[in-house]
C-alpha cells in the first residue's frame, strides 16, 4: 500500500510540529511540513492526498494558496486551519472548494485525524469501484460475450471494434431477441467511457406521460407527486453512455426535446430554471425500420440523421448458420453450471432439429429452449424430443382448441406479450387496441 501523503502548511513551528507528530502516529501517513504557501506550491508535484493549510501565512493568504492548488490539482482535498472563527470567511472558503474549515482549538488534532480516515475510506472505495469497472470491462470483451463464428457475426465484430474508437452515435437495429443491449454494453465497456456509467432505458416500457421526467428529471414540486428532486437518465449517464432501446416508440413531441438536448448538450429538469451540461454518448436501438417511419411522418427526419451515426444491423439467428449450435451448447453449459447439473451433450437428431427451425425469438428464444431441454432430459444427452418450440406449438394448436371470443382475445394478447417481452405499448400498437385494455387484463390476471 502506498503511503498517505499529507502536507501541513503552517508558519508556527510549534503548532506545525504538533500536527505533524499527531498525524504521524499512523505509520501509513507520510507527513511533510512547509512554512509558507510558496514552498507548498513548489512541492505539489509530489501529489499529496491531503493538505492542511494555515489561513494566515507570511507570504500569501490561505485562500490564494488554495486557489493555486485547485487550479492545477483540483482533486486534492484542502483543509483550512484558522486562528479565528469567522463564518463569512468559512463560507467563502468552502464555496471556493475547501474540503473543510477548522479553528485552531484543542480539538483540531482529532478533527484532522478523523478527516484523514474519512478521505482514506473514500479513496479505498474509489479503488474498489475502479477494479469492479475493470472487471466489468473484461466481462464485456465483445469477442468473449457475443458468441459466434459466422460471417454475419464477424461483420458485427468489425463494426463494434470501429465504434469503440470514437464517440460517434450508434444505431442498432434487428429483430427482437438478437442481443441489441448486449452489443450496446460491449461497445460501452470497450470504449474510452468504460469507467463511466452505462444507463439503459426501454422507451416503450415507460408510460408516455412519464418519459420526459424519466429522461430529463424533475425538480421538487414541479408537478403533483414530485415530492423530491429526481435526476434523469441523461444526467445519470453523464460522462458515459445512454442506451435508448425501442427509440422508434417515442412520440414526436418527445423526439423534438431529445433533439434539442443532443444539439445543445444541456437540459432543463422539469420545473427547473438551470441548464445542466451533459456529456453523453448515445446508443439507440429499435426493431422498426426508421427510414420507413420517417416517410410515414412518425419519426423526425432531423433526429433520424442525428442518431444514425454508425448503423449496426444485427442478423437474425436463422441467418447465422452453425452459430445456432455453438450458442445452444454455450447456453446449455451455462445453465448446467448455474444449477449444478452434469454437463449435457446435444445429440445429432437434436442438432438437426435446431438447425431446421426459424427462431422467431432469435437468441433469447434459443436460450429458453436449451434451458427447458436441460430440465426435460433424464440422461446425459439432449434428444430431439427435448427440443420444444413453444411458439410453433402455440401457432399450430391455436385454433384446434375451441374457446370463446374473449378467450381467443386473451390468448392472442398473451402470445404477443410473450413474443415482445411484455412490452404493452408495442403490443397495443401491433394489435390496434388501447393500452388500458391490456393493463386492465393484466391487472385482472386474464392474460
């Protein structure tokens, strides 16, 4: 462990020695003392972890010294120690960036000791967070996370690699279940923003009246129910990446507000008067054809070109050849390990059945099929009878079972909810029915 470096800047020799000896009681502390502000500034290259600074120095004021420190080393905590208690001076110093303000009393030694321990804990926590982020980055090394050897997926690898070298916006398209969020995470955690937040938002899952608050935040009292300030997703993602999934479901009014934020690089929380600067890389995804949506007038053309950036179109699983078997084995092994089951083999007949299937639910559906197969088998091998295509079975058997009109309606809605990740807004649009109808049926456990 590196020593914790502390500068004590104090022209009173007795007081300086007292602080130095007290802080040096912890052998992990490396305490150096200086008699003037200029001496302290000349030694800043040593990168101290904390500076205890006398407010009244012979060559310059404590405020002037602190300003010079903050100009070149803004992250170094500075504690001002003064012989007099002056509230207005303390407020000014804290406003200028002082970590704390102490008056020279008998208690100052213990207060300084406590601050040192607090800063050490903060640094330790930052180190842990940094290590965790490094581990996350390794976890999302895209060639390890996105499985496949097909030409189609290798082309995606090339685009992901290009996307990590700049901050260009990314637009990901592809069918449901092709892994759009996984690709977005792979881009973020392999980019220069990897140590900053990755924030994902499913636009279609948020009610229309709440989407602005969710993305931009709101101030306390800005509307009924706003009992506290809420920080929006854009601010939470500051410095990092914001992933907006199903961007095609956003209404035109909200699209215009998103466009303004992207152009101005700032936002206003609902009910706020202050412009909040943001630095966010945007990755968007949709299963829709946005070019067609622009032609229909449901998606703004100016926003479309703003978001387009580097387009990545994910191939459906049925176009990835032997990747189906590679992924099937991967999901099978993963499920067995998680559930402490013996590893299983996929028989030739089961492999053939998988290769002949169209996978409307893509990679997500394949995972579910293999997990079910692992549960269904009674030996060490997956046979073709264990490969169950629920979506196909539902379609084939749908009209064989007699039912009432209401019963058929419930089953249709349930089928579409399963197929579209319980996305009520999307299903309502596809079936041309009201969202409230679906919400009501869900509440009454009818679907």
